[in-house]
C-alpha cells in the first residue's frame, strides 16, 4: 500500500463457492504484494443456519469501520421475511453505483447500474392474492449514477442510456436526467430501449462502450453480457459510494458446485484487482489483470469455460505469472 497506515478490508467469504473463490483472491493479492489488514466478517446463510440471523447490527458496524469490503458470495436465507444481505449492504453503505466491466477479445464495455433504487428499492406489499413492488426513481439517484457513468465515459468514447420510457413513465425522469448530465459534461451519448440493448448485446456488442441503466435492467443485462464474453465466472464488479466500496464477482453462490473445487476464481480475482485500484494501487491492479489474462491465454480454464482445470490450478497459474512479473 502506498502511504499511511494499512487499510482495513472487511473480508466476507460467505456461502457456496464464496469461500473458495475468496481464498484464491487473497492468495493472488498476497503474491501481488498487497498489504492490508483483513477483518473477517461472518454473514450469510451459514451464519443464519447456526444462529438464526444472517447479519447483525454489530456485523454491519464492523463493516462500516473498514475502508472497503471484499466479498465472496452469499445465499439469501429461505425465509420470506429475510431481505438479501447484499441488498442491505448496498443500501446501508449507500453504494449507489454498481460498475461491471466486460472485456474479451475485441469486446470492452462497462455496465453502470444504479444500485439502490428501482425495483430493488425494498418498498413492497406482499399478500396472498396480490403483491406490489414499488419502482422508485429519484432525480438524485439518477443524477449521481449519470455522473459516475460520465466519469467513465470521459476516459473512453460514448455513453448509452438504457431505459424503457416508452412503457414505464417513471423512466422519463431517469432518461431526461441522464441526458441533462451528459450534455452538461459534453459526453457523446445515445439512448436505447432496454430490449433493443439486450438484442444488440448479442448481435453487435462492439457498438457499446459505457452503458448506464436502472437497477433491475442493469442486473439482467450484465448477466447477459457475461454470457457474451464466456462465463459469469470471469466477471468482476465494484459497488461504489462516495466514501465506501464493496468488490465482488457477479456470479452467485452456486451451491450446486460448492466444494467440488471447480469454481472459476477469475471473477473474484478481478474484483480484488478493482479493489486495489480503488485503494490507489493502479499498477498492482494492472498486474493482477494481466496475470489472469495470461493464465487464460495459456488454457487454464475451469469447466464453465469448457476446460478441466480446478480452482487451485487457475489460482496457482495466476500466482506464478505474478511472481514472474515481480522477479
């Protein structure tokens, strides 16, 4: 780490394949020379099964006292009264921007997803015969996600505002606000209906650079984008607010393959690289990404990519690449 005392990172291993990919990420960070204090935080389904609660107020306070969070994967308890722990963290820490980069070959684009509003706002009325979920769009939420997307687009080429304003009248506020921010920042932009964007992600993904959209649309489009580049297991993300951040692979806990040693660790490793960049270690982040890319180029692929490598094999190859870079 550069300057000052060591950073404090809340390390959430979580459930399913979370602990496995987290172990890989931490091993790679050590090989890269990262220095920070690990603060283990036990939350998620496993904690719920043992104690009846997935995350306590004390857990949340511990996380708030850290500089950022490195997150594996969590399974939501099978209880209708429980809301996703991850959604709680995003709201409690005000991590309003979910930044998901996608790159493979000629493809290189970023989906910027509003992370605290929309259909994931948590405003719901659930009944036996009728249930309602409020889709919340605010000017403040739209302005700040547009600013974050424009920050990224300013270093690239253009912005695509993804919406469904032809049907969802609430999207007019999102669309118009994003347009205003892009015009103010002199960022070239287009707007596109979400169904058109979904289609183009398949047939012409090279047309995209930075996409900004609402919560649910961003969630769905980013999983589609992961399929376009090859696997959910390759993909990283940052959940960013004004002062805090949480870094996680975009795959879930994948309980069907947990414990088999075949989980793809690259999404978690790339998330760790995003964390180091956020902490001011851009060169270290670049080396981690390069080491992971080199491992893939050499055929170190887990079953989700059509390979036969184990999690530990891919991790070891990335560590070896990093050590070569440092020697």
